[in-house]
C-alpha cells in the first residue's frame, strides 16, 4: 500500500487480511447482485405472490440500493478509481441488513432470516472496517 502523504508511514497489512477482504467483497457482490437483481427484474405479480404485504416501489428501491452496493464492493477497489467508495458501499449494505432484520422481526420470521441477514451484515461490517481503516486500497496515480 502506498501512502498519499509520504510523511505518513503506512502500516504493514498481511496478505491474509487482503485476501479475506477480497473474498468477503466477492461474496457480498454475488449475494447482493442476485438479491437486488431479482427485486428489479421479477414482475410485480410474482413478487406479490412471494409476499402479498410488500410495497413494490419500496422493493424496487431496495433492489437498486443492493445492486449499487454490490457494484461498490468490486468496481472502486478493483479499478483503484475512488477506492474509498468501497467501505461506504459496505456501510450501506450493512445498513440494509440492519433494516432487513427489523422487517423480519416485525414479520415474525427472524429465526429463519437471521443466519443470512446476520452473515451478510457481518461481512459488510468486516469490509467497511477493513477497507476503511485497516487495509484501504491506494488510489491509482
């Protein structure tokens, strides 16, 4: 990692942490592209069959947020163009998971949803911390 300011030393970060962060980023990308993409392309009638209480415009908005968050996991970090967006995208996905857990509590199915929501939330928190503080990716020069 290269420091933007030569006077500020950059701490050594292990390759294992970088690898773990990349694995988490790819898993979040796949999960949220799938979930968000499904919310965007599935016809409203089909979505209502899955859950008649949902609001379709809200579901579509969440789908857009999930797809953008998924893209934010990979594109800024891989291209090294504005890589500081990756921890922000992770924070956004973490927020979505916190709100999703609230919805599942209200619906009474938190026991069913907790493994997925908790795992995705924890991965997003890990990436937000890792790429934000511990192992940020240096921007392209």
